[in-house]
């Protein structure tokens, strides 16, 4: 179940949803930035449950998305004698949702999970589809599971205090969903970029709803990424390489937007996509103020090496999702990606 509105998290809806699960303990898992802002308010709004509600906080930031953090949280729960009839609420951005999702999937072999994303990026991505993970010194998101939440509550009120750059990270995922799945939604984003950036709440509610529904459609068809779900990775083969090479100084959104342009340009060179469509995609990013030249300064060789470590790579050769037009991807007999021809990369 996905609920998208304003004022739903601290109202009766979330409490009602958890009540049906009849838990003995509820743990709000959050980080040191979001926790102090919203943790106590959320805890108070759950007083109707009549069971202990605990707040578990860990230090904010990607560097804390680790096995050690998960272990720390597990120990806190074990100390409170929490059993299988426990419910975990993940309150925060992508890092919190990933850690809490992984925690919920293995605690007592799995306890119910409710997602409460507080960033636009997390609403569009980590809160849906059940992918979770932690980082290791060997790479990002290498250890994790696929574990679907019971419900996701996207409260648009959280977005009012979000910095513009954070909002843009979320709009990149939204634009990606439109490019790979829905030409009408792409046209909506073209017409309404300014209103969305200005947080016009009715337009934003429609856009978040649409974007989440599009992602859900894919996840329902291929939860464990055996084929179709790979299309959600459009722009990420190159995008992740940019993030890695920049040592994460380039934001996820800017890296993926740049990756989308590089991968769409590749589709043009390979004859799958009309050049005019590439220009439309560039123009859409530009109308959201999203910069797409993050490849600058990296050599093709360096990026290619990182792309070989991408999860879609086969036998150490990177693969890429190919779009044919707005809203349509090439199937490649159900693989939904194809080998990235190094001779025609043309990244820069
Ligand atoms: N973020 C890509 C996926 O959920 O499959």
C-alpha cells in the first residue's frame, strides 16, 4: 500500500495501519538529522497503539550505512526483548530506508516494515520495491536483500523544508521513470517543471503518485530483477561510475542525470533513438535546473573500469539499458539491457 498526501504521517492513518499488525514493540529507525526533527512527534502520534514505541537513531550519512550500524540496531532491539511481533518504521532518506529495510528483513527472519520517506528521492526510489543494502569497504550496496514493506507513507509536508539540491535529486528519478515508461508523464513534467520546483502541492502529489505507480508496475512484474526491473537502472551504469570516480562529490541525482544523457546518446549512436529525443531529454533536465555534464574531467577508461563493477555487468563487461523513444525501452529478448560497446562509448 502506498499513501501519498500531506499530513498523513502524524495523523491517524499511520497509527491505524500499524494497529492492524498488532505489534508488541514498535521501533522507529531514523538518523541523527531526521530523528530530532520528527522522531518524538511520530512517537507521540503512535500513542494510540498501547505498546512501547522506541526511537533508534544512528549517525546520519552514507558512511554509516554499514554492517556495524545494522548490528548496533539489532543489539538495541534484542536488549528490549523484541520478538517477531515487532514492527519497524523507517523514518528518513535513502540511507535510513536501506538500513532499516535490511534490518527488518533479517531480524527474527523478518518483521513487518513501514516506510516513511522524508526526501523526494527516497519517495521515488528506496521506499518502493524492497531493495535494501549496506555498504562495505569493497563497494556500495553490496550486502542486502529484497524485502517488500507492508506500507509506504509519502507525506509531502516533509518536502517543504528540503534543500533545492535534494529536491532535484528526487526529480531526476521521476524524470527517469517518465523516460523509460510513460510519454504522457514526460509531457506533464515538461509543462509543469516550474510549478513542481515551486512545490505546487497538487501537482507534486500527482507527480509523486504517478512516479511511484510506474515503479510499482515494474516491481510487481519482476521483483527480483530477472529482466524488466533492470530498466529502472537506466542512466545508472554510467551514473554510478561517475559517483564512484568523483568519490561521491557529485550527487546521485546529477550523476544519474548525466548517465541518462550519456546512455541516451549511446542509443542514438547505435541507431535505436532519434537525436531529437535526446535533445528533449536534455531540455527537460535543464528546465528543472539539473546539470548533466558531470562526466567532465573523467577519462572514458576510468569510467569504463567502474562500469565493469556494475551489478548488471556480465563476465566483467558492462551492460546498458537502451531507450527507443520516450516511454519505450528495447527488450533484448527479455534481458532489457545490452553489452556496452567500449569502442562506441563516446562518454565525453
Ligand atoms: N533503484 C532501482 C530499483 O529499485 O530497482
